[in-house]
C-alpha cells in the first residue's frame, strides 16, 4: 500500500523527520486516528517500534484543530517537536489539513503550526526559552558522565521551551562527535539536575556568514534508547539560549535569520532542524518556529488496526 493513501482508524504509518542527508532524520510512527487506542496501547506501539510515536485525537477544547499525544518506549511525553512536524506533514499529504495554519493541543500547551507552500514543509511554534546556569558541582558531574577531561569545564545551562534539556558547549564539532558518555549513569544524573537529557553542542565555524549552524547530540534521560537523531524541542531551547546571549543572529520580523541545528551525524542518521525567530504583532520576538524536511519511510509500515495493538512490523 502506498503511504500516501489515507490510513484507516488505528492504522500506523511512519515518516522520517528533519532529514539532513541520506539515511537521515528521526523516525516517527504515527496513528492519525487513535480514537480506539488506550494509553497502554499507545505505549505498546512506542515500545514495539522503539521510537517516539504520535497519536492524533479529537481535541478537548473548541479553539484547536487536533489533540496530539506522544509516547517513547518508557513513558508519555508532554511534547515532541519532530513528531508534531511529521504528523502534520502526513496529514497535509492526505488532504486532512488544508488551511494555512493549525492549532494543536498537547500536554505542554497549544502549538501553533503554519504550512510553507513554497518549501512544502511545516513550521511549529515553541515558546520563549527559560534558562538557568548549572551549579558548579552539578557541572562537574555532567562532565564526568560525558567523559570531559581537564580542569576547565565548558559552560552548562538547563534550558527549556517544553522540557528541560542541559546544554553543554563543546569546543568544536570533532570533539562533540568523539564524546562517549557513561549511559549507565545518564538517568540518575539527569534526575538529580532536573533535566530530561543532555544536549552537548558546538558552533560550526565553517558555516557561511549570516547562516548560523550548530552541531548537537541528544542523550535522553530515560526514553528507551541512548541517543536521539533529531530533537526539535532541544534545538528550540538551544536556539533560544544562543539568541539570548547574542551568539547567533536572529534578524528581524521582516527578515528573520534561520539557524540550522545538525544532529544525528554521530549515529549515522544526519538530521537538520531549521529554527527561526517568532515575532508577535508588535514586532517583539516571542519564541521560535521549528521546521525541517520530511519523507515517508517506505521501507516499512506498521499495522495495528485493532485496539489491542500487538503491532506487527510489515516489510
């Protein structure tokens, strides 16, 4: 069956989101009509696929278009950037979303979405970042888990637009990709510092002037896998932190500058997350927009039309 054919209720499809090269992007198994599924069914799908999975439901309020729920193999998440982008893109391909804008209800709040007809991509909103520097003793423990050596630790910040990620500046891209974390210690460390994952990053010094590029890696606290190929909300938090510091250009309401966050290279799944500033009606910056390239994962689709979801992966 072609993935472009609209799915039946309860049926799963899969897309790759934030594709930054061959074999890249982060997979999203999604159910575009999850009305027949329980929360346990949804968790079962995430465990069966091993990926962050998205589920579309009727909204609980009248001022939004849909309600999305997100699960990783271990638990439900409040928000997932790449799953939101991928699910809305798929709904556009099926003709289920035809307006220029949409509003999506999530556990972390309302997400605004815009369809970019020229780029054939979805932009989704994230609020302004909240950030706080890590205490020195916490930074020492993060450094130990990441295997950072030397007396001078890099700057570290807990930052959030939807969930807290710990940002760690690494001197260069080569050093970033060479990191070998102690994954066995990751969950306890993240819990102790109030974070849902470590997000080390490095500025790409080879980027063209006026086109900021940042390389990053995401080590989640307890998602059921050690590293994430593309993490939209972490990229949003990183962008907000760097913009607030003046490290990257943001432009203006009339000429916004898009920053590219490259992730997944160390995993062999190159990803590229586009982040640009979001401005309110008064021209003041109010959070950011996330976007990226999406494509059907044609290597397989997932079938689970009955609500028990003993989901089989069909080649």
